């Protein structure tokens, strides 16, 4: 009876952003109980001049906009940890390497959605040719200029094409053009690829400590409506699996639910912090005038907390334990 009443109430105030499932699984938890330190870097803003990135200090619960010299472009961009106080970032049509000690950017190659590969001085990224075809590529930064090799063509309208490094020499990604809904394995050294035993899966997160992959299984049906949105038909919700395709379990059976209904209130995981066993989840409201929120989910203790208002997709943010000392001093001086 209470659940029925709750559903009726939420339906009646739909435009206020109410979601019955969200009410049931959002927990009143202090941020310190989930994640209380480090920095989230996100939201490359090419619309501003100079281009900036947002730096969220989780200890101080504050946000600063950090200008990045020589970072050009317009719109929002993606970001990835490179190591040695450096980041990969996409802004406009180019991918850059950013020196966080000086906050200076250097152009590398044309493309977007860069993901650095640990144990290699390489990164994956997507490029587009003049005919609007899209390709998954690998860039080798040991070469000067940066050497680029094509892996395979992908569907032009691929929704959230994600690739995850699951070992030093192996990547799991969505499939090539014509097989986009199946997971594929890519050998980083030879660039040979093959269907993964996981089967139908859009990979989202790799949990290294558990050796488990978080997948979304479903299809996207494109249609035109008043808002021009895509509509999803989900055969199953998010699920966890080993790379051999066994030990498969539905996420919502083990953890707080991730609601993915195909409406405007989609929820999806975007980043995992292995050092903290914390998953960052993006939640979009039903009300079109409202922005989304980022939540931190403690997988070990199964607690969740809202971090701050934001809208982010995979590749849009990273977490750092600390900032380079010179970078921290620079930010502190600008604050004062």
C-alpha cells in the first residue's frame, strides 16, 4: 500500500524530478563516510577563454576553476590520467597532454575520448574522417611525432563507446561496426581483436580487485520525438561478470540499484576509484531544467552519498589522491 502511494505521489510531481526508486535507495550518509579526500577533476570548459577544468577538493568540499594554457577548442571535453603529473584531455577536435605542475597543454593528435594505458606510453582514442566514419585508434607517445594506428571502425552513432584496460596487455571494448553490442578483446601489442566470451555487453567499469566487469546489456533504438532523445530498450539491467563469461550476477541483486529505464532519468556508472573501492554514478533528473548529480557509492559498505551537481559521461572525470605541489601552490595563490 505504501509503495503504491509512493508511486502515485512521484507520478503526480514528475516534473519536480521525483523518482520512486531514487527515494528508496538514496541514503542519508555523510560524505566522509564514503570518500573524504582527494580531488575530482572534470568538466573541461572550452566555451570559456581561457579553457578551464573544474577541480573539486573533497576534503574542503570546494570547487575551483583552473585555467589551462594552450588548451583550445569549444564545448566540453574528456580527460584521463597519464601519470608523472600529466593528464590526457580532449578539447575541440584535438587531444592534448596537460602538465599539471604548470597547467600547460601540448597538442598531440586529432580525436576525442582518450584513455591512457597503464604500463604503456600509449593511449586509445576515437577519430573521425571527413566522411564522418569513426575509428578506434591507439597512439604511441614513444614516437615523435606521436604514432597512430587504427584498430577498427566503429558505428558512427555509437552511444557511450567505452574501452577498459583489464590487464597490462588487454582491453575490453564495445565491438566494431556491425557488432556494437558485443564485447571484444583487443591485444594492446598486436592490435588483434576478437569477440569476448562475455558476449552481449556494453562495458562500463572494470573492478580490478574482483576481476569482474560491469556491463550494460541492451539496445538503443533511435527515434525522433519532441526532444530528439534516444530511447533505450533494456533486456537486462547492469550485470557483473568474469572475463570468461561465468559467475554472472545482476548488479541490482548485490548492490544499491542503478536505474536505467530509457527515460530522461538515466543513471549510469562513469568512474571507479580502486584505491577507495568507490564507484562514481551520474544521475539525471526527470525535469529538463535541472542538471544532474554525481553520487559516490562505497561498494564495500554499500553506502551512497551525493557529491555535487554535475553532468558527466564516461571519460569526463578523474580522481587524484593529491595534486602536484607546484600545482597546489598555484591554485592556493589564485584562491587568495
